[in-house]
C-alpha cells in the first residue's frame, strides 16, 4: 500500500479498440532493456503515480504489459486534462520516448498482456458498479432531504405525486443495483475461496474469480452507471434551479457520474461483450443454452397453458422472471440460428438482447433479496418496489424483443415469435402509482434512502 499506480492502455488512436495500440517495445542490442516508444491517453493517477503499468507491443506484435517506474528516463507526463467531472482525480497523457526499462520489468508473459489488461477490467467494472451504488444512495438521500425541506405552494415538494414518482424510481433502481451487487459479490467471494483452497495465490484467485463472472461484471457496470445517471439527473430536477448551482451537491454528482458510462469499456462495448461472452461460453459447452432454448421452442408450438392462479407469495414474480428468461432464449436463439456468423455485425440486435439480459438479472436479483427478507421491517415496501420493477422491466423486455424480432424474422416465424413474446412478457396488472406512493412514503418518513 505504499506506491500509487496507474494503468496505461488507452492511446489517442485506440480506445475501445485497445489491442490496436501503437506503443512499441524493442529489445536493445545488448538484450538487457526494452525500449518503449509511444503515447498513452487519459491515464488516471498519472499526475502522481509512482508506477505505470504500460501495455505495448514487442516488435509491434506481441501485446505485453510492462512495469515502468516514474523516474525512468524517457517517460514524461502531460498536463492535467480539463475534465467535465471527477476533477479531484488526476488524468494526463503519458509519453514514452526512447524509454529503457529492464528486461525483467515485464508483467506476466510476453504476448499475454491482453489477459492482464482485460482481467483488470473485469474487477474494475465490478468496483465501478459498487461505487455507482454508493453514489446513488448519497444523491438519493440528498434529494429526499431537499424535497422534504423545500416548500412550494405551501407544502413540502415531497408531498407532490410527481416528486414521489421520481423518489420511488430512484430508490427502485438503487435497490435493484444494490441487490445485484451483493449477489455478484457473493458469487465472486465463493469462487475466490474455492480457488484459494485449490492452492491458487490470492492474486490468481481474485483474477480467476472475476474472470469466471466477467459477464456479470460487464452487466453490473452498465446497470450501475445507468442507474447512477438516472438518479443524479432526477436529483438535479428535484433541486430545481438549485440543482444547476455548483453551490449545491447535485451539480457535481451529475458531472461526476457521467464518466462511468465511458470508462472501463464504454457501455456499448460492455453490452456487446455480455452477449458475445454468453454465446462463446454456450458454444464451448460451458453453459447449456441449447436445452432450455429447445424447450422454449416446444412451448411456443404448444397450446398456452392457463396455469393455476398465482396465490402464493411471490409466485407471480418467480414466474415472471422465468418468462423473461424464456423471452431471451427465444429471441437470442432464433437470432443465432438465423444470422449465425453475421450476428456479430447486427449490433442493434445484440444491444436489444443485452438490455433484455440486464433487465432480467436486475429484476431477479431484487426479487431474490426481497424474498429472503420477506419478514423483516419494510417488507411490504420492498415487495412494492419489486412489483414496479418487474412491471416496467417486462415492458422494456417486450420492446427490446420486438425490435430484435422485427429486424430478422419474417412471415409465420415473425408472427409466432411476437405471440411468444407477448406470452412471456405478461405479468400481473398492478396499480404501480399506488405502489410507488408506498415506496416514496417510507423514504420521506425516514428522510434518507432506507431500503
Ligand atoms: C476520465 C477518464 C479516465 C480514464 N482513465 C483511463 C486509465 O486510467 N487508463 C486507460 O487506459 N484508459 C483510461 N481512460 C480511457 C477510457 O477507457 C476510454 O476513453 C474508453 O475506453 C473509450 O475510448 P475512446 O475514448 O477512444 O472512445 P472510442 O473508442 O473512440 O468510442 C467512441 C464511441 O464509439 C463507440 N464505439 C467504439 N467502438 C465501437 C464498436 N465496436 N461498436 C459500437 N460502438 C463502438 C463507443 O461506445 C463510444 O460511444 C479514461 C478516460 C477518461 C475520460
């Protein structure tokens, strides 16, 4: 914990396409040092880091990570960037000009830099989402307190339905994010423990666990950054004109939040990754998507069963989540069958499928947590949050599914899939306005985020 470090991957010409980096490393004639030449961009901590982890291509081809100390001749740091937000963090360009680093300064193996680069990103995405969760809670609490204090038309603005809608939606998204974060934290912890017991070092176990849950890390990153942006945006709105003033906390939160959708892989790249990793794992036989996809196909051909009325607690919600998964399997399965290798170029479909997956994972996480705490204080309000979440998620899943189906299916196949989608995105008809008011009432009473 003595040294501060930075991670130098991005370059002016290569951001999302990180492996197209141009920074080069060439072994000197004596065979003692690698000579680095190139330029890195947007490097966090660069202003004060003691150590730089630099990704460069040996002889322009083998992507490799190097440990470079700050005082190495040939390394120089540019001026601080003039950023929109997170102004408390240092972000600079880093230049390497004839910069000689000892041969043993290679981190990991030659040509395996991408493994280090991407594994760090898995952990970074997971952490980003936890930080976003903290930001959501803080901004929401600020907004609740302000709404309780601020009087207009002779009343607190928190007494208005329009404001209660916002507070409840901010709380629902925060609650879902928190539930998903805890769920994935538990998965990663368990996996880490298992790998440690198998004899892996702590570092190997941490990286291995994050790699195993790379899909969840990408998913959390997207969901976390977008929940936070929603919360700070509505937070500014609740503060009204004071939200636009740097004298109040929401303006800074609004500016600071925005970067989260851009770094650690943009949300577009992470959405693409979610589907790509899932399909690759299915193709490698690591997860079985085929059997459930076939079952969904069979179900689509059959007569819809009317089923028993959902009388048990949460039985309608459990069924709703199962149906969301069927909708994903139906759309993704058909898209793979129909488009095969061409699917990777149909980004609109991939984005739609990613959105369906994210919505399902978030709703399921919130439901699992709510069921676990069904007896504790605030249970009725938590149940209300989950019901609103599932209602809205179903609508979004229906829309995403429809967009995807209409772009690749035609004729009878299209009609059958649209009918299937309708069947799989059905949920109870609930008075979500009343449910939201219940959720908001508890927030207003507690004067902070209390779920
Ligand atoms: C404050 C800050 C701190 C940062 N810290 C670091 C750091 O410490 N270390 C580091 O290495 N980097 C860092 N970065 C860089 C960051 O990771 C990149 O900015 C990010 O990966 C995006 O790259 P880019 O800016 O070149 O955008 P581009 O890659 O040019 O993307 C521009 C737009 O095109 C979209 N796009 C790109 N490719 C595709 C595609 N294949 N399909 C669909 N859409 C696509 C993107 O989603 C985005 O919307 C930081 C950036 C900022 C702003």
